[in-house]
C-alpha cells in the first residue's frame, strides 16, 4: 500500500541539512586532527555536510585523552597543563583555522560541551561524605565519614586567564574515589543533594563519574554561563553538542540555553545526548526545553541494531517508537557514533550489511529528522581488534549523502505495508526539477 507524505505546500525548499561527526573514539593521538579536518572540509561540503560536530576541544585529565574527562573548559590547547600545551586534537590556533575554513565552506561547527563532571584535579582535600548504593543513589550505605577527594582544581598553567574560579569540594556534590583508602565507590558529599530533575534510572542518575558538578552552586552557575559567552567570543560556531544531559539538572540546562539565546544569539543549533531508548521520555524532555533542544534518536539506532541482527526482522517496524516518528523537527538520527563503537559502554552494533540501508533510511526520507554521518563510516576506524576501512570500501555512503544533497526533495511515496523484508520509498524532487 502506498502512503504519500507531503512537504508543506510542496514549495521550493532549502537545501537539506546534514551533520558530520568529525571523529571516532579510537583516533590515534597525533595532535593533528584539527588540521586533518580542515583539509577534508571541501570534500565534506561537496557531499552536502552543513554542520560538523567536533570532539571536546578542551584539556582533559591528560593531554592525550579525548576530552570527555574534562579538566579545564577554558584550555583549548593554549596552556601548558596536564602534560602538554596542545590537546589530543591540536592547538587552539589550529582549531580557529578549522572553524574559519568550515565557515568559508558553509559548514557550521558544533562544539562538544561536557557540563556534568570534572576530573584530573590538581590536589586532594578532606571532605565528609556518605556512600550511596550504586543501584539506588537515593539509598545511603552507612554513615558519613571523612574521605580524601580529588576536588581541588588550581589550573596552574592558565592561572586566572579567562576565569578566576578555582574549583573545590564546594562545587561538587559527589565523587567516586577516596584517595586515602585508594577505594572506588559513589559518595555524596556532606551538605549536598543530587539534582532532582534528572533521569530516574538507578533511583537518581545525577552522578555519572568523577567529580560530579553541583549546578545549584552560584559559582558554578556563574562560571558556566560565562563560559558559553566566552566560547562564542572566541569562534564563530554553529552550535553545541551537549553531552550526557540526563545526568544533570534539566532546569539548569534550560536556563543555560536561554542565556545563550540572550547573549551569544539564537542562531546556535543545540543537540543533546540523552541515552534512553524511550521516545516518550525524550519527547517530554524536548517539550520541557521548549523545543529549543534537539536530541539524538537513540530508539532508532537500537532498532537498527535489533533488526539487523534479528532472526526474523520486520522492516516495516523499523521506525516504530523512534524519536523521528514523534518529534521529527527535534530528532537527530544516526547509525553509529563514538559511544556505540566496539568496546564502548553504549556499544550498539549495527550489522555491517545493514549500515548503508540504515543510512538510506535516515538520509533520503522526507521530514524524518536531521541525519548525522559518522567519521568511521566515511574514513574508517581504529576500533579493536584492528583498524579497518569504511563500510563497503567507502563508496556507498558518500553516494547516499550526495543523493540527499541533490535529489532528496519534494513529496515522498513510501511502501512499508506489504512485506516484512522489503520496504521502500521514492521522492519526486523539488518543483520544477
């Protein structure tokens, strides 16, 4: 049976937008990635990329890290800290050139922002804390006692440049390491509470790892609000990819986005990572954010994984329960990302044969989310057990991207009713084409 989906008024429409994730988890630390990306920009633009999500550009606990283990948001490869001046990806000057080259080719850079934790502290300090049950963080285990926490951040290489704030235990509500006993657990610091407006998994999923930031503290709020303004003054960015949003206060993030709109401007595109395969939960979060925030379509990528590896898959149900089906204007669809790769905590393997099929489904359909193409699917990956090239020799996915750029417009006729193993759709092109 044929179903027709109309583009509103069937009028001439703007060019399709496509995001490119410009990294994978296992890229070697050669400190040249900003330069590498800059060299690829013309080809990416030719393939229809309009936004590029870059990895965390600030200093992590050690300069070779990917940056998700945040040490200093203000050090973008500028200061001699944590082992080097550069980050794993390069220097601030090289990043600035990348942003300029991207802008010159019509590609907006999405900066990866991690707001929920800090690690790599410069010193420890004594603190009173209580253990909590890792399976129910609202349940205390025993009585409070003294621990030695890695919560003193002095930023000796940067000093007071850009921000005078030196972080300490008052700026965190939880930690996962006691240096005195060399033990690992989850401790809530005395006088602190977990944020109430977080995901309810594990009782309360405020705490994720390392030094968990207390976003209710006025110093923290002031500094993070200032940081986004500062970031906007350093580069002409296209927006933010915001990490792990289910692990900290939703009201804080909503206020932060309002602050961005009032200071940096309303042009930034913002997409959050909320890892939950429940479109109802994701939709409610988007509504709470007044539809200002998009989210990655986790239910859809899990559907791709399950269908590609199922014994008797039903392709007609591939979009059931997806965010793209319920909130297409706020869904960012994807097939693979750095978190779903082999060996990662959110590993969600889509069978290799199905990868180009999945890309066809997210790149070419009408009004069905904003697709994101993964680095490894264009340029290969160093994921274990050994490095490998892109799927199908790197030939199919670029062709699909080009088809999206040139031809995926106009009305759509979809055929998703007759066969569990064969579905399809056609696009009729832009008016006058």
